[in-house]
């Protein structure tokens, strides 16, 4: 597990942790059964509060990416390649829906958004 926290980011730290671990799971870098470090240990290593890590772990569990076994820890859930693809697409589409609303508020057309996306991608 490799997480880099940016204190200058607009995103809350728990969200940065969630997004980075999610990406590592969905890219196969953290495989099924991988044991996440205990919350206290992760908080210490990342130099953030326990509450911040706990919230990130809760988001990961709510998203179905990890599961908790009482007394044993948090584990990356078991996925088939098709499930990984579906989860990735669902997460990306969710973000795109939020982004699309923002772009629409500026009156941008889909073609304008695509052109802007091409420039930054």
C-alpha cells in the first residue's frame, strides 16, 4: 500500500487515502486478501489522525472494496476480473456525473468538454 498525502489539495485527507487505495485495488496492485494495516498503524505511518484513516477504511468497506473480519483486520475483497471492471466503471461514472453537472453549470456542450478533456489528459 502506497499513499501520498497532499496537504495543499482541496480534497479531504480521508478522500485522498480512499481514492489512492481504491485505485491500487482496481488496478490489481493490492490483490484479493491483501491485509490493510491496522488503523492506528496506518495513521501513524501517514501522520494523520486515527479518525481520518477510520473514515477512509469505512468508505472502502462501504464501496465493497474491502471487508473487515473482527479481531483479524481489513482485507481486500475477492473480485473476478469482470467485477473489478464493473466497480471501476461505476466509480468513474459516479465522478463523471458530478463533473458533468459542474460543466453544465458553465453552459459547456459535450463537444467543448471533450476538447478540454483532451487538452488536460
